[in-house]
C-alpha cells in the first residue's frame, strides 16, 4: 500500500472526479463509493473488456485538517498474468500466433501501468488545485512550549513570549508529504531517508 499526503485546498471529491474522468472509458471502468470526507475509487477493467486479463485497484482518499491523504491498495490481478502467460506460451509454439494476441498484449501492458497513471492524475489534480506535499500556510503554525501561543513556521522565537522555537520546526517528507519532526532520520510513513 502506498500513501501520500497533500497539504492545501484540495478535497477528496476533486481527486475522485479526476480519476472517474480518466478511467471511465474504453476497456476501463471506475466507480466511487463513500462521500465528502472519505471517498473510495475503484479502478479496473470492464468485466466485458474485449482484450487482456482483468485487473482492479482501490484508491482511498481521506480528508485531513488541511488537505487529503491518498492511499492506493495492492493491485488485484484477475487474469492479467494468465493472459500474458498465454501470449508467451503461444509465441514459443508459433511466433506468428502473437499477431492474433496483439490487442491482449497491449491491454495487459496498459493494465500493468494503472497505478503509475493513477498517481499521475492525482499529481496533476493536486497541482491544479494549488496544493502540494509542502506544509500549507494554514498548518504552518507552531505552538510555543512555554506560553502556548501559535507561531508561524520559520519564526526563530515565540512572537508572544520570545522563547526560542528553532528546534520545534516541523517539515514534510519530500517523497510522500508526511509531516515529520526535525529529529526524524527516516520518514515514519514511507521510510524515505530525510
Ligand atoms: Zn511563547
Ligand atoms: Zn515519506
């Protein structure tokens, strides 16, 4: 399971709609479940797809305080491997037989790239909305340990009492957008070295 966090003005429905628009055509099908705060988008091959094997993936989009968290589950392979295997087997016996399976092969290769396409659509949608994996201004607040005043990130000392804030500055993982502490050596979410 892969999980990314985007900060800013973006809602689960923005991502859900973009995925529906991209995948609800041709041999693919997409549908959404849930509403506003937590949406699930299922992307998969149509049961009556003309070529290739069957596959499906689930994308979960959860609203956060100021942004969203996106998770993509494991891709279910309901015959893509079998379909590719059949193409390989047929080619061993008779290379010309591949000509009859080109549609299947093309569709199977497309199926193998679904998760990449899903992340592409998500990245585009997030960028269009002006959200990002960086902390948004709204979340860029630090609570002073001493007087509990809220301070903007980057402030060296508390604007209310003047206590030093330097060590407390939060930041985000560049790979997945998770909010990390300065003391974290690796991202608790995706294990990326910070
Ligand atoms: Zn203070
Ligand atoms: Zn990370």
